């Protein structure tokens, strides 16, 4: 943002030079300063710069209280601390109930939920930047921000369609064109927005406009790419979506409860209400919850099967033979546990072991997403990103930890779980010329015959016998 200066002259890099000290010539003299004087001068100069940056951030109008009137009346006799506790508790249970309902409605509704949350989080972050930007009455920031959001979503979700809906795409000629030239179209759309931004530059406000350009792109990185990874995880099986997300929710709730009732030791200055007691209690609770949730969900095909689009029924289906991850295995117990439990082995789903890694990340590293958001809000002198949910703040306040979790789960799956994507390979084969497809078919068929997967045809057997006779002769 443009820095306004009061007194003094702009120095190199836009810094403001301090007025000459007493006893020094205004035009500059040849007296040397001590090292300590120079360091003090630099500190004062940057301190003045920081205070000026802070002064450029407009004051935030107090947020309106959106708590339902029925709750206000019911909790009117409580102190503000307990009133906030009950409001947060009631709204949390309400949101969890709605989440269960959407899970019941299927994978497609979960994808729409993720997309809706992404758009709302983007709106909340962009609104904070717009509050700073509009004070200068500069054009096109909000319009271009939403345009770039559409472009990036078009690119990422087009890639998803190409990867997972290859058979459906092949039936529609228009879609074939869009998929074939998808990246070129995406780049052309982005270039149009880029040119619009350059044309909107206003003299004397270039720095602020480039700040806002970077603001938009960082916001897109945080929201769109992460929500895209969430949907990628969902396609691997609903369990890869539910266990990580519910682990973060569990950690958020249990850390709040442990901190509320037992918290005494502050954890981090960015979030004064966070305590070590809440952090540790949330960790153990989350690991136990993740282990149990993994055991329960691993029993059902609805949660463990990859989400696939079936063109014959025109819908998403979750039917499969569960992989080894979701079949019970016997594991030998350590000697110490053998004596305590009185048995040598225990039956577990392999996914339960993976759930320990997921829930550990959710409880130890996930909260740093919240700390990052707290630092961001302090930098812009706001309490919450918005006031969408009474007692909770904005949507971004509730999903700041989920974005780190989404990236971790995607990296975890690609590193330790998933192999090559058959759907993507098929999609690439279908766009080849018929001659190329035929050559690949012959090569693959010969390879499978050599491996014993396919039985050789009668012509192949006769050809092999003829070759053998010729060699003997």
C-alpha cells in the first residue's frame, strides 16, 4: 500500500529521511557518526516506517452481533465467558449435524460444500484487502479478484474432469474440444485478466495496486488450490476426506474444552487464549478419536471405496472390493502389551495405523494454521475474518487449520498409498490416433501373454510351433 509521509524527504527505497540532528548542517557535513548512533538512527527510521504502515490500515467498524434473539434471551443471565461457551457449543453441534446430513446425501454434495466454503473464504480474505484498497478509490480490484477466482477454478476443476470422467468426456464432442485444449484456454483466460490489471494501473498508486495483485494471488493459493486437494482426497475414498477433517474438528473442540476448564499456561503470544493444557489434551483426544473413527468407517464400502462416476447410471458410485487397507489383519503385540492384555495378536485395519499419522498431524501441526491466521488478523487489527457464525467468527476462522491438513493428506496419499492413476492413463490413450492405440494394444497384449495373465490365441500357438519346427530343421 502507498506509504504517506509526514515531514522529511523520501530517501532511497521510499524510506523517509529524518530531519538533521542538532549541531549538524542541513546541507550535510563531513562529521562521522559512531556505529551506535548509526544503528539507533536505522532503528528509529524503521520504527517510524512501521508506525506509518499501521496508520494506513483503516479502523475496522465493530462487527454486528448475529446471535439469534432466542439464544440471547435464554443466556441473558450468564456471564460473557459462559454465554460465549454456550453459543459456541450450540452452534458447533448444529454445524456437525448439518455436516452429517451432507455426508448422508453423498459425494457430490460434499464437493459442492467444499466449493461453497472455498468461495466464502476467498470472499472474507479479499474483503479485508478491499477495505484498505477502496480508501484510495482505485478501479477493478474486486472485479479482477473474482475474475481470477473463476479462471483458477476453471483450470483446476477442468483437470479433475479430465482425470476422473474420461469415459463421460469421450461421449460429448464439445467436451472433447474443451478438454483437449483445456490448459491453453485456461492460460488465455488468465492472460485476459493480466492485461486488464496492467491497463487499470493508476499513476502514483502502482505500489498499492501491485500489493493487491499479490494479495489476490496468495489468497487463490490458500483457498482454491487447497480446496482442489480436498476434492482429490475425496475421490480416493470418502474416508480420506472424513477422518482428516473430523480429526481437525475434534482437535479444535477438545483443545478448547481442555483449555477452558484446565488451561493455565499460555501457549503462544499470537493466540493468548491458547494454552499448553488445551494443546496437549487436544493431541491425545484427537489420536484416540482418529483411531476409533478409522475402525468404524473402515467397515463400510460407502466410505472406503474410491468415488467414481458411472456413465451408465449417470451418477457417482462407491462400490468396490475393499483394498488391503480396509481388511482386518492380525498384528503381533509388543511383549509389554502382551502381558497387559493377555493376548499375543490384535486385529486391526491397516488404515487405523495410517489414521495415527493423520491425527497426529491434525493435532500438532494443524493448529499452526490457526496461529498463522491469528497473526494475519492481528496485522490487520481485526478480531475475526467475518461474523458469519455467532461465537465462531467467519468461515475462514473455522477452516484455517483444514487447509494445511488437506495438503498433508494429499502428499501422504501420493507418497505412501496411491500408485498410477488408471483413469488418467485411459484418458490419455483415448485421445491418441487409432493406429497408435492399436500398437499399444498389441504391445500390452504381448506383455500380458508373456506374464501368463492372458492365454495365447490359436494363431499365436501355431505361429510359435511353426517357428520351433523351422529351427529344428
